[in-house]
């Protein structure tokens, strides 16, 4: 039920109003304006019937008090008055009243006018809610159009606009252009889903290192931009860049991403390097290119053109970190899996070792084929080849090396292994393969040859 507050110093009028309204509404009755204001401090009502003429505080004074407070200013008010004068009616409306009801009350008129006021108020509230909802929808759509869908960071258009606004206001700052080195290897070795997760992880890393006033943007691919508002001190910026580089390395290690992926950062500063976004962007891009050409995995200020500055930045990454970074490709167990070109280099190196030390090295060639009576399926063969890689990795030692030779063949090089042991190793690999492979259409065979120092 709607809740109506009746304020009238005449108790007869209060009783009459309460009797008229109680069947339809919840009614609270008070005899003074001060009582009404006190009641409204802790209670909500949908309508106030307010007597115009009361001692101590008349209806207009009560109305002024209602308009002063946020919790009462929007409550609809209907004046109660015994005066039948157009001037009084106009004054009530100017004071903010929705309507007025003449005394003595006529029940049908009172109920009708109250119902219309409440109906209009309900309509107004519904329209306000719809407007708020539409405003939120438009704001959400606009915000999404300004954000990168994958990471939730700002896109370039928004970033360029906001950075230019700050620069026009004379706000200083620094722009980081950040690029993930060797990101393609993550997509190639672990798939695009892992690549997307890495980008989202890196976006979170940037959020953790930036303030709410900073603008963090994904330009596209593995390229990011950060504008650091009112941060221009090189020691502070150097520490931040180093922290971002080190943090990403740690997170990749936690995720067991074993590629030579890292971060390179180019830094430009406003106003010295530019007073608009594009100039800062181009300056930072040149700095980033300098880092890429000088070993990656570091940062460089556009204003520092000499090599000593780059050396100082590089020294922030200590040898222990570099050693850990360089070994990230080594999974620390199982056979060493290489692409064919790298396998050739390792093969030739091992051949030289054999020539000098007469170490026994066996080469195995595993071939997958489709059994007679079965139709070859590309997906099935690719899966089988993946499982063969897995079987080789889990069956061999760290010193052994493997590579794919074709779409159905894998070469394995067994270091320090005698000929008679090669068959045992091959059998172990085949058993592991059929442990992983649950299909029935693929069979596997192998050939072996001992490496000779004269092998070319």
C-alpha cells in the first residue's frame, strides 16, 4: 500500500482524512510541521497532505524545509486549505505543491486527486528509471567501443584522445611503448588460446604497476602503450620499466611458458619529446626500435641517444636473471624437442663430438602409417604425431634430441647409446605411444642407424 503522511493541527480533520483514506492507503497522521519533519528523518512516504495554516510552522515553511533535504525534496505534496481563492492556489503551486484540496473534505474528490497525483508520480518515476537505464546502456556501449575486447584495456582511439586532452592542459607525463619479444613463439608452441591468456595476464601486470590516473592501452597484437600522468623522473621510470620486465618473466615462468619471450620498452616524455600523442608515440617507437636492435629485453629513453644510457638500463637486469631467462626453453626433463633446422645444427655438433671422442650415437626414424583397410584422416594423423612427440619426450633423457622430419615421421638422436640398446629405447617409445594413442587405425615402425664420424 502507498504510504500517506497527513499534517493538520485540526484533529477533526485528521480523523476525517484518516477515515477516508485508510481503506486504500497506509496513513500516518501528525498535528505539527516539526513532527512531520522528525517523522520523515527515518521513514519514507509516497505523498504528504499538508495543511496550509498551522501554528508555529505553517505549510509553506514546512515545504521549504522539505525542499532542503535530499530524502524529502521529491516527495509530492498536496496542500489542504479552507481558503477558496485562486491566489492561494497559485501560491501553493509556486511553492512546489502538486495540487490542493479544499476543506471540508469531500471523500470522492480527495480520493480522486490523491490517486491522480500518485499515478503521475509513478509515471514520472518509471520514466526516470527508464532514462537511467538507457543512459547506463549508452554509457556501457560507449565504454565498450573504447576498450580492447580481449584485455579490457583502452584502445588507441580513446588513448589518443585522452592523452591529447591532458597535453593540451599542460599536464606532463611519460609514454611507454611496450612490445612483447618473441610472442609468436607462444602462439606457435602453445596455441592461440595460450597466447590470448598471456596477453590478458600481461594486461593485468600493467594494471598492477600503474595508477588509476594512468592510461593503459592495447594498440593491437602484442603491442601496448601506457601514459603515466605527471611522472617524468627517470629513476622512477627506470625502476617501473625494470619491474614490468622482471614481473612478466616471473609470470611466464609460473605459467611454464618456455619460450624466449620478454618485454622491450621505449620511453618518451612530455613536453620535452612532444606535446601531442603522435609525436610522443613516434619518439617512443624509435626508442623501442633501438632496444629491439640491441638485444631486446630492456628499455630506452628517447632523450638518451648515447650507448652509455642503454648500458645503464641493461645493467638493471642482472646476470642471474639473464641466466634464468636464457634457460626458459629447457623444460628440465625429457628429450630436447627442436625444429628441423636447429636439429641439423645440433646433429652436426654431435657428429664432431663423435669424431673426437668416439661416443656412440644412434639415430632412429619413426614412421606413422595407416593400417590396411582404414581410410587416412588428416586430424587423426596430426593427433598421432603429437602423441608420438609426447611419448618421445616422456621416454628419453635430457641429452637425447628429437625433431619432426615430415608430416608422419620423427627423428630421434640417442647420445651415448650402444646399438643393442637402441632397440630397447625404440620399444619403450612405441609402448608409450600406444599408451597415449587410443585409436586403431595408426601403426608405427622405425629404422635405426649408428652415427659415424664421417656422416655428412
